């Protein structure tokens, strides 16, 4: 987080980089819990949407408040939401992405490895920093092949990360004639 804040400060101080634009960071905690992540995302989206005000409603506001109101003046200084970084968990990021893509808001996954998020048809505004589970599974298949193993036992965690990873491994193992004799999952 500190690196992000320092980077944003450096960008904002450089007058040649983004002329007349100031980047702002709004940090939220998902608590690794989907309902909180979705609530925080809804609040970010809600706060960034500028409601339309007709001229008649503006005139009515002027009469009621005795002050000059320009169109959407309440939102002139409100930062525009240009993207979201996170959440960390693939399973939660999937849910947040479903919401964000309705508004074409980009999401960057800094630790999300689910292969599902690579599907650009379903998740058009998702970008990742780390590779998907597919590449990790490919490395594991390569290790099995180098050792000439054809009959193996797998163990994975019983949550989205483990399930996504083992699914990618299963598909690659099948294509490479590797038999999974037994598969175990463990709870976190």
C-alpha cells in the first residue's frame, strides 16, 4: 500500500505527466469476505455516478437555497472512479468483476490466479498482474513428465484457488496421458 501511495504522490507532483489531472486513491478493506467486498464496490460505484439534474430541478434548487447552483456542481470536485485494484482472492474478485463490468470499470487482480478470470468474453474489464492457475498447472505437468510418472496422487485446498488449480491440472494431465490415481482436498 505504501508503494502505491508514494507512486501516486510522485505522479501527481510531475506537472508534465498528467496535465490537469490528480489521481486519488480510496483504500477499502474487503476483510477477505465477499459481502463486504461487494458492499464496498457498490459504494464506490454509487459515489462516482453523477446524477442527471434537469434545468427545472436546478432552478427549483436555486429558489430553495438562495445560492447559485451550476449543473452537477455538487460533483465537480468528486473524483471519477477509473478502476479498482483487488480484491486479493480469486473467488471474491470474480463476484466483484461481475458487478464492475456492468459499468465497464476495469479491475486489476494483483494476486488472483483463477483461470476463469482469463475468459475475456465473461470478464471483459478484468486485468491480471500474476499468471493464471493454468501456467502453474503446466509446470506441475512438466515436472511429472520429466520424472516419467504416469500414475500420481494429488492434494489441493478445498476452496476456489485449490479447485481452480486442480481443474487446470486435471485437464493438462488428461491431455498428457497422466493418470490421477487419487485426489485429496484439504480444508484451509
